[in-house]
C-alpha cells in the first residue's frame, strides 16, 4: 500500500467519524427535546 493510498483511507475514516459525531450531536438535541416535553406533561 502506497502512502497516497494510506492518506486516502485515512481521509475516508476521518470523514466517516465527522459524520458520526454530527449524527450523535443531532440525536442528543432530539433526546433533550423529548425529555423537556415529558417533564412539561407531568407538571401540567
């Protein structure tokens, strides 16, 4: 495997990790919204 191939594979892994981080951040926001709604329902 050449250095160019290694760099290309590393860039692909980095891109995949960045997509996963964005997905996790988005899902955490959605879960926070769900928790807030549940608490509001109990208080009302």
